[in-house]
């Protein structure tokens, strides 16, 4: 039976009793397991296909945002008729930097202000930051899941291994419009004629 504070204490100074042998076994086993988990925590870091490890640098919000704006100005794609490509109500620019180039994304309430276009199998250097508050950077359906902090440039090498339209989601609550904060990223394969279809998707290559 269990006791409540209204009943007399079953045995006074129970904590002074000697620890029984079965209890000693449990304590030893729990302690040993703690040590195993402690060591495994380090092992899992190397073996567990963990989230990306990048470098973060201190930046100014204005300086970082200016870099993103320069990138957009230089590399925003044009459609067949020669007009600049953008998508959505807020005209988010579709931008393709050269292979190996720097992709700047300065997230803000409540959008990712760039739609990058990447070539399959090529490595790009992503620079991720925020213009205002803490945002999340979750790239679906692959395992990229980062936090974007204003004032920090999070640098990440990224080599896409599958063509498609990837969805970006902010997964850190960032304000009233947080639930609308989504973005996009294209991975194309020009060599195999898998390219943008100009309607928000990709086309060609039997895909
Ligand atoms: Cu958010």
C-alpha cells in the first residue's frame, strides 16, 4: 500500500537503512549505462549521419543582407522573354549562382527571400543568416535542419544528389506569420536536360 502525509511514517529514518544487494546491482547497472551513453554520445556524433557541421562567423545584418542583394542582382535568372524570374506574391527572385559559388540566404519575417537553383552533384557554399529574429532552416525531405541567428553567417557546403523541387520550412517560431514561412530550392541537371519548367517545377529527363 502507499502512504500519504496524513498517515504515520511507516519506518522512521528509512534513508539510513543499509542499501540492499538488489539495489546495489541496479545502481551499478544504471551508473554503467550512464558511462556507456556518455561515450556513445561522442561515437554517435561521428557515426550517426548527423546534421551538418558548418562554421559560423560573426557578421552585421546589413553587411550580410547586402551580400544577398548583390548575389540576386548578379545572378537572378531570366525567363524566355528576358524578364527576371520570381515566384509568389512577394516576387521572390529565382537565382542561380555559378557552380561552386556562394549562396546567400538572409531569412526574414516571414520569408526566405531567395529561391536558389543548384546543379545536381555540384558543391555550393551556403551562407545562412537572419535579418531580424531567430529562424529555422529545414530543408525537406533531406536531413538539413539548422537555426538561423541574426548576426551570424552559418557556412555550409552543400552538394545535392537528387534533382527536384525542395521545400524549405522555418521551424523556429518567429512571430505571427511563422506558419506561412516557407521557401523553395531547385536542383536541376542541365547536362541531362532536367531544367526549370518556368511554372514552379522542373521538367525533362523523364522526371
Ligand atoms: Cu518561423
